[in-house]
C-alpha cells in the first residue's frame, strides 16, 4: 500500500498539473467555439491533428527509453546521449518539414495557409527539445516544478491567444492606424492560435533551460544503439497511436458526406468540439501515465509487484467509471462549454468516446507487461492492429455516417487494443487483475447511463434529469464503497501508519 501511496502522491502532482493545464486550456473551448466558425474550428483541429504525428517522429520513443535505461545505466550518460540525439534529429527533421510545407498543406487541406506548417515545425521542435528535460524532472521526482512549468506554459498560451484574437481586433476597431495594424491579419485566426502555442513552447523550454543545458557533449554510441533498439518499436506504437487518436479528423476532412471542403471542415469542427467533452477521462488517463510509467519501472524488481499493479488497476478503473458517469449523466450541463449551438448536433458521440477513452486508459495500465518484459514490439503490434481498425472503419463508413463513424472507430480500436494487451500480457507477465469485477463495474455504469437516458425520454425536465443523475451517481459510489470496503479500510489504515 505504501507503494500505491507513492504512486498516488506523484500522480496527484503530475495529475494536478495535467488537469489544471488541460482544464485551463479546456476553458479555451467556449472562447474558440464562440470566436470561430465551425469551419475555422475544423481547420484548427486538422492542424492540431498533424502536430502529434510529428511529435512521435521527433521524439522517437526516447522518453520511455530514458526511463528504462536510467534505472540500469549511469543516469548522466543516458541523459547526455538522449539529449544529444534529440537535438541533432530535431534540427534535421525541422528542416525537412519546412521544405515540404507546400505538399503537406495540400494533404491537410490548408493550401491557403502553407505557412502554418512552418509554425508547426517550430512548435514541434521546441516541444521535442523539452521532452528529455521533462523526463528528467519526473525521474528525479520533482513533480512540483514539473507542475509549475506545465501550468505556466498553458497560462502563457491563453494570454497570447486572447491578445491576438480579442485585444488586437479591439484596438484596430478603435484606431485603424494602431501599431498592431503593421502585423495583424484578420483572416489569420488559426495562425494566431499556432503563434500563441509557439510562444508557450518557447517559454516552456526557457524555464527548463537549467535541465536542458545540464547535459554534457559526451555521446556514447553503444548506449545510444541499445536505447534506440528498445525505443524504435515505440515509434511504430506511437505513430499508430496517433492514427487512433487524431487521424480521424484528417480523414473526416477528406471523406465527410458533404458537398464542399468548407462543409467538411465544419464537420471536423463539430466532432472536435464534442470530443472535448470527454476531457475528464482523458485527464485521468494522462495523469496516470505521467505518474505510473516511472513508478512501474521502479517497482519491477519488487516481489509483490504484480499484486501492486493489480490493485492500481482496480482503483484506476473505479475512478474512470465515476468520471464516465460525471460526464455522461450531466451532458446537458457540460455542453454549455461549447458556445456555438450549431455544434450540439454532435453530442451523441460523447458517451461513445468516453467509453473508448476508458478502454484506452485500461490499455495504458495493461501495457506495463511489455515494457517491463522488454517486448516493446508487442505494444507496437497491438497499436498497429488498433490503427488498422481505425483506418478501415473510417475509410468505409465516414462517407455514409460522417463523424459517428469516427466515434465508433475509436471505440472498437481501443476496445480491441485493451483485450489484446490483456490476453497477451497474461501469458508473458501474469498479473492477478480482478477482471470479472472490473468488467462488472464498466457494464454497470453503461446500464446506469441507459437508464438515465430512458427516464429523460419519458420525462423531459431539466431539474428532474439532474436529480436522477445525482441519485444514480451517488448510488454507484455507495455500491462500490460497499463492495470494496475491506480494501478501502486496509488502504486507510496503511496510509495512517505511514
């Protein structure tokens, strides 16, 4: 239990920083959906679907490789080698992206603004250079400083966006000869969001300068090859993962069942805005990953490690189930974060995406087996299968069902990955998960959602809807506490004695 306390402490700080940063950033959703048309919001979403792809290529799994080898090699040598590697590769890849900005802009359907790709290259480069310093902070157990930088970066981003999208236009309304008229373009809205992101990435790296510059120019080729051999399969997994997470926006832009590119971007905008409402599940998953990855590696040598991992999974799934209900049952409240009522037509994708992201979170928890067993190719193959499912469903069904196809593709993709990882992992690294109980919890929250939907259709009343939602949520929590009472009491007594 003390190990879970350690994970909880780190996850709290990494989680709080991630939740605070993402939630502050989430507050941009009502602002941007108010400022942008559906097509503009869709164009922005397509550009931001491209960036994670390139992040995978620019970092090529070195973060996980850094964690793995820092626990078995000289930490400074690993830091030196990974830092030099990522600096050199970032310079090369940035030049390539800028050189190919014209054909890339055609693929992304942003031919009117190929310069967006230059901004993207700069953002991706700065983020890549921050990867190993951030990993070092996590490895050194400095979550508070990590949290400060993360939240500070997001606040910087929001201030910059507000300046470009609200302050500058207001100044120009009052005085057309204002000094900002020398650079401000009224048709460059998405560009200013990217520029604000670039400012954020710059200041983030600046705040990490002490960590970034702490490496020495001592490159160990043999160590680098070992790290690369371990990390390269993670590129496949990461790239396939980005297909699963973001490529549906690009595909929806290509094949949406509409008559023009502008209408297709509007469909992307609706889907992307509604996807934001699954943020609570995403936040929990991200917070868990930040704290769990170094934790799992550190606990791998312990005799009771499998039992610890099983207990972590149980509490993690319970947390996800509660978060699912908090969003799905109160969707009529959460939808107010989208300030463009034209986008409400896409709300039906939210419960599907919530479940899909639950599956993804469980998959990340399950993935401990192939990382600890040095079978990273297994993770790559699982994610590739998921990517194939995503591509197939979207390719065949988007032309008929639009963004609903994207939502179901995400659901079946992550569900398949979860099942594959569990079945494969139990053969190579058995962990005593409470599988039947966890499946029962997930099925139960889905049934609760359908009960709530059925009552809403019979009695269309907002206050009744909220009251029923609250009763159902509290009853589920009561049920879980009753079932897990022995475990919870043991956890409480253990924490008190520490």
